[in-house]
C-alpha cells in the first residue's frame, strides 16, 4: 500500500502545510485532492514564510512531484500569482508540478456568484472566503463545469461564454449590490489561462495507478478540516468538498485499499474562521491570548480566527470518520503560560451528558463539559527533543492519547520546519 493521507481534523488551519513540508522527503509524489484557493498552507524555513493556496506543499523539495488532483478547483488567476511567487526559487515547474485534466476551473463569475449568494444570506452567511468555491463545485455536480482538460479542445471558449452568460443572469437574480467589470476580470482570466496551458496536464488517476505499480510513495494532502466537510462537517457552515479520508479516493482516483497511514493533524486548542457553531469558543482573555500568541489570522483572508479550548468530542468524531492511525499535535508552544488548561470531554445536550457529536451543536443545544489539566510555564519553541518536555505537557499529551486511542507522533513547537518534535 503506497498512499498515506494527511488531513486536518478540526475547522482547518491546523498546520497541514508545515507537516507536508516536513514529511515530503519520505514521498515521491505529493497530491492535493480537494478544495481550492480557499486554503492557505503556510510553510516557514530559512527565515522565509511562504503561503500556498492551490499548489501542494511539497513543491520546495527537489525530488518530489506535486500533483493537483481531479478533486481540486483551480482559479487560474490565483494560480498564476502562486507561480509568480515561486519564480525566484528556480524550480522546474513543468516537471515538478502536474495538473489533472479532470480538475475544475473557477471562473471569474463563480467568484461573483459566491459574493452575491453570501450577500443575499444576511445574518445566515457562511463566512465564505469568497473564492468561488461553492459555485464551482455546484457547476461540477450540476454537470456544467469547465475542466482543465477542456482547455485542450478547440471549442472551450464557447462553453465558457455560455456558462459565464448564465452566471450573469444568476447574479442579477440575487439582486445583490455587487459592482464588477467583467471585461477586466476576463482579461486577467484569459491571460492566466495562457500560463496554465504552459504547464503539464495529465490523466492523473492513471499516473497515480502506474506510480503505485512502480512502488512509488504518495502523500495525499487535504485542505480545510474534517468539521468543514460537506457531509460530516457543521453543515451548512462548511466548505463544498469532502475534506475527510474518502475525499482522497474520489479526489485522486486511488482505491480505498491502497491507503496505508492516515495522519490526522490537530491544534493543541481549537480555532475557526467564518461563521457556524463552535462549542468551546472563548470570549475571554484566554481566547484572546491564544489568538495573539498563536498569530491566529486567516492565511487566505487575514480574518482573525475564533479561538477556544480543545474539543475532544469533535476530535474523536474526526478520528473515527477518517480512520486516523497517527496524530500530530500542532502549536503546543502556544499553550505555554496558562495555569490551567481545559479540554472538552463531553457535551451537555438537551439535559443529557453525551460524548458523541450530535446532529445539532448550536450553542442553544450544547454546553461543553470540561476536564481541567495543569498548564506549564516553559517555553517550548527551542526544544529539540521530547525528553525536554515539561511533565504537564507530557500529561496533556498522554491524556489526549488515552481519550483518542491513537498515538501522537509529532508535536510542533513553532512555525519553522526545525521546530518539529517526533515522539
Ligand atoms: P468557502 O469554502 O470559501 O466557501 O468557505 C466556507 C467555510 O469554510 C467558511 O467558514 C470558511 O471560513 C471556511 N474555510 C474555507 N477554507 C478554509 C481554510 O482553508 N481554513 C479554514 N477555514 C476555511
């Protein structure tokens, strides 16, 4: 079995980019399987910070091939900007970066539709990143989408025009106050399409099948997190793709039996951007401290992230749905300095104490039940080995392992590649 998965287990922003970057040397191919430029994967090394949106996080490693899978949606304009940002690294992009012909394209009108739809929702808005993700996946499942492979056909621009015209009529339907200059947006779009067409398009499921037969190792990189999954997340406050393990099968064309390890990444506490329920959210100075020390601002939108204690009820659910085999705890360093740490181990749900995630986790239905653990004062950021960990951190980790019944194999103690401790 040649395919390992790497998934975020909370509401995204767990630090997947960093871990893919750390793990990449073990893999021949890194493949993104869902989502689009709503993601922002941050990598830090040699004193420089990089944010990737669509391009897999293995791009900086010399030997790894990076694949944008069929389950991903690509905005050519953002893609071009990502490529521009990479140009100073002199990477052989045509060789290192492969794109599935079956990946769908985000059109300028998809972004406008996203904005019009959100504006029409008023207070019920999802807090979308407004990158056109929802409308693009709607066209995919509605069988109207334009795929990367269409760019190799002569008549794709006719298909484009028909779809963009339909989108304009839909934007009018929303009667939202959206100002736009479509001619200008299309100018940028078609220029970016030319750049995209200079890259390597492949039948990626076939490529991955052969790679497995040749004994190559593959890491499937997820985006967002399990609680943003279209089926299992906090619907409707979710993204439009399957962020969970099964999404790797449909988003790459790998068979379930080919999957080996499932790495689950979580933060030592919880964050969320955008709207939607968040039972352990803090509105006090503890939440404020997590946000400040953890620099909790969205990598794509710059929005401040909501912060709260670790929610083990939700985390257990994610471990189950994904079949996680190894855990990685991120941002352990951010919890240094708290006297006491709380972990949510059950919910009071309609007068009953439960330990599973119910259908409805809005604040009026759910109150978290906490277990309190001792905090630690030591700064973890320069630690190099788990033997240096304070006793209270070890107790925190062991408590989580006991509850989740999965080993925590990596503890991250800072954003840099080097601040990663294996246990
Ligand atoms: P969309 O996928 O941009 O439409 O956003 C839907 C919801 O998912 C919103 O609450 C976003 O804030 C959230 N979301 C989307 N992508 C990410 C991500 O990469 N990290 C964290 N939250 C995200």
